[in-house]
C-alpha cells in the first residue's frame, strides 16, 4: 500500500511502498507530465515533478531507504493456510522537502488537466469520459495528492489547513511559465527553521508566497530571465547560487 507520512522533524514527507506501489505511482506521474517540451511553458513545473519521480524510482530500485512492514501474517494463519511465509513485507522509502511536495501537488492539478484534455481527444468512444474520471493514472495521482493533504492536516491548525487547501486547488492553471528557482529559495528558508513547530507554522505563509508570486518572486523571475537571455539558454537551465544545508535531519 502506498504510504506517505510526515518525517520526524517535519523536514518533509516520506513516500513508501512495495515495489509495485512505487512503480505504479512513478508510471502514473510519468504519463501525466508528458514528454519533454510537450506542454510548452509547463516545462519548469514538469522538471520539479520529475525530480520527485527520480527519488521514487531510485527508491524502488533499492538505492534509497527501506523498511519492513507487517503484512498481517502470523503463526496461526500459516498453520491455517498450511504454508510458511514472511510476516513482513519489504517497503522502499524516499523523502521530499515539504515546500517541494506542496508545489508538486499543485503542479499535478495542472498536468491532470492537460493530460485529460489530450486523452479526451483520442478517446475511442464517449464512455471514456469527458474528464477521464476512470483513468488509472489520474486516480493514482489523486491518491498521491490526497495522502500529502492528509499529512498536512496532521500538523497545521484547521484554519491553516483550509487556507492552504484553497491555495493549492486553483480553478485555473498557474504553473505555466513558473520560475521554479524560487522554490529552491522557499525550500532553503523552510529548512533553516530550527524546530518542527516553527516549520508547521510557516507552511501557510510559504504556500501563500509560492502561489501569489509577489515582489520577491517577481524579482527572481526577472533575474532568471535576464540570465537566460544573456546565456542564450532556457530559464530551466539557470541555477542560482543558493546552497542547501549539507546535513539534513529528516
């Protein structure tokens, strides 16, 4: 079963599951975000989703963390079934920073809209639905989003949760052309809070700044675009000189 939990220090979220769970999630996101350049100005947001997918893939390849989770089997059941099986299953696990996870959650809304529109055009018959409600990839992506929302609900006040969810769920696409270098600044700022209580309180403000694209965002956006023009490259190729902490205590 796909599982997402808050890390002990609220640095971020732990994504865990067996091989099939994580492979299914990876493939769902892979299908939804499309190919490179397919959705034009959404490439920056796509790369951030791919960043989370990168860790998910390396997790189920055995290159991140793992844990053993009880599967309900015990000695009595083994006797009843006349078989010997393990009492625990192997789960693979990786982590993602909280601001990053929330941005990806929002970006997935946009990619689901884009993917559903593409699928509707190629639907063989009307029952494959105008909004692709029965599409397995969309269902898996929505499960991923809901598990992240449940984690958020555990650590913030009810009022903060409502504010954040309203910000996360826009009725219109907004990650097109997003200057995702700003997300690095928000990640680093969040990591620099000294304890988990401060981090929990800060999430509402961080999401607000992420979504509203205020003066700070606009200044970074301008700098990134100027550097891209000066270097004759895309804005996604620009890296700003901000350093993440060397040691991360999840």
